[in-house]
């Protein structure tokens, strides 16, 4: 009988993720990066922005392995973390308040129905009003690592931004080698930060990026444009609430709060990843 792997698909603010409970070895003898890259392919398989495997942990309720859609590893993903927390709570893997282990450290989460409040890793690497040269043009940017690296460009409006050209150019820029960086285009109006994100690993625009939303919220506050808690409007139209303390060094405990949706449950057949 061909191997079939149970999975669930959840969505967080326009980011969709495939989740597999691997605590009992469901993925034994399968190369996880290759598997994730194939199953996340929207043209030939199920399709998703990323894939999450829940593993056993000696330090927390569970440990996750997170992969981008191309099979690359990401240290942290805010919207993926919220989906993982809801999945764990619904499946009885953890309580409604939980701690789980990531490459970026231990993460706390609270689940209330569809809504999840997720503690983010402590931000670092703050850089304000730096410049780089891209194709002969000087670009002013700010930077913050919120579990993954994020460049933020404050623009007059996000709709006409050259997200692919500029986003990909900065993502691959030697200034951020070898890891690369995510690139966010942010516009603040009436106290709300609207964001478009070029995400590494996806290598294109994503409808939402939790760590990017956090970076844009904090940097907007640093620039004096907003006060926390900060509402961030994603490309998918949903709003995320970012909690932090702008007066405290390191911004205190940072939380990402927003809704999730449970799209479906099913099984991954061998034909979905052996092609």
C-alpha cells in the first residue's frame, strides 16, 4: 500500500501552511526539505507558502521544523507560528497556552478560538536610515531582525511600488549576503501601517508576513509615526495587532496577534511528492 501522510492546511492572514504531526515518525526515511518543496508546489501538488512538521521536544510542548515553499529552512515565521499553535491546541498536542521550540528560540502562544497571540523572538540588529545602491540608484532603508531579517522601505504608497524589481534586488544584495533578507514596503496613514512584502524562500510577494508586520510596526514607531499597539494591514486585507514597549530597551516582549482559519484536513499521497 502506498504511503499516505495525514495533514492539515491552515491559513494566517493570507499565508497558507501545511502541517504534519511528526511526533510519532510519520515522516521516517523522507527528506523533509525536498518533500516540503515538492508538496508546496501550487502547480503540481497541494500548494502552500510553507510547511510545518511538529516534533517531540524535551524543552517545550513540541518542536517545529519550518520550511519555506522552496524547501529552505526559516528560523521563524509569525503567521506560521500562529497556525502551528492553533493546530497544536485543536489536536490536543498542547493546551490553549503553550510553549514551542523553534530555531529562533522558545515561543509562547495563547489560543482563543480562531485568534492566536504569539510571542515573537526579541528583535535585534536595528539599523535606521541606511543607504544602499541598487542598479545605480540610492535607496534609503531601515532594518530589523525579528526572527528573520527584514528591510523596511517607507514609501508614499504601496500600490505602485516595484515590489518584484526592487524587492528581489535588495533580497539578493551583497549587503545581506549570504542569508539574504525579506523586503517590506510600508506606508503609514491614520495610525495604520499598510505593508507589502517580498519574502525570501517564496521569492515573490506574499499576502502576509508576520515577522515582517512586526518589523514594520516597530520601525514605524522608531520613526515616530505610530504608538503601540500597532495595527498592520496586510496585502491580503487582514489586520494584525503588534504589541511591544517602545520605551523599553529591546522593545520588551513582542507579540503578534491575529485570526487563523482551518482550511482542510486530508492525506498526502506519494504522487504529491514523488514526481
